[in-house]
C-alpha cells in the first residue's frame, strides 16, 4: 500500500476543481482515510490543498469506473 501523500493536482496532472475536490474529501472523511495539507502559491491558486494517500486516490478513481470502493 503506497502511503505517499499527493494532491489531486499531483495525481491527475491537472487541476481537479472544487466539486471533485469536495467529493474526494467527503469520501476520505467518511472512510477515515488520513489526509494532510500543503500550502501552494502559483499564478492560478494560492492557499491550502488537501493531500491523500496514493492508495486511496488509486481506489477512488478506480471506483469511478467500477462504482465500488475496495474499503
């Protein structure tokens, strides 16, 4: 299980947007998935971003294809 913490931007390679970010965070909280934050500052966004374990993001985005989470 890869516990490397990643932002949605790191994982997807593009900005995820507020809606997807909120959906991912709700699933993480409901499943007691540990998460962290990182302060970022760039021309498009300044503020905190959420960080999730890579295994969780792998599971979450696999779920989008299969409609099930493995936890």
